[in-house]
C-alpha cells in the first residue's frame, strides 16, 4: 500500500522536472526540489488541512502546452512533505470550467 503514494509522488516530480526543463524562462533546474521533513504524521484523509501544510512552500509550476515555460493559466498548488515512514503529496488543482473535465474511460475502475 505504501508504494502507490510514492509512485504517484515520483510521477508528479518527473512531470514537474520535465516541464521545467522544457521551459525557456524556468528557474535553474539543477537546483533540487525540496520536501519538508515533519516530525509527526498527518491524517491521510485526502484533505490537506493540517497546519503543517500551511508552512510548506508549493512546487513552482510552468505550462507545457500551449506555450512552454509560461505561468499556468489555472492555479494549482502542489506540496511535498515526508516523515519517518511516508512521503506525502498535496495537490489542490483548479480548473476554470468543470464541463470540460471528462473521464475518457472508467471501465477499469468498475471491473468485478
């Protein structure tokens, strides 16, 4: 069960690094991204409302499409923290018009 959050975090990290590497005005990508170490755990309930999340700087994001390297048109906040057992990722992802969000296939989620 621990592998899924870690794999997701690695995926988000790879996408972010790729977007930064492709952008023309991006910050120095040779500087590693930082995850904040916490001493106590958080409640893993899908809601990043613990006080520790307020103290963490978000990961800088850049658009990949349609214009590489520009500031995102939608506001998203991605944060990383870790403790002795887990690596946590918080993502608040906003989209301007929900009617354009679609699931292209949910068939695999409903197999019995």
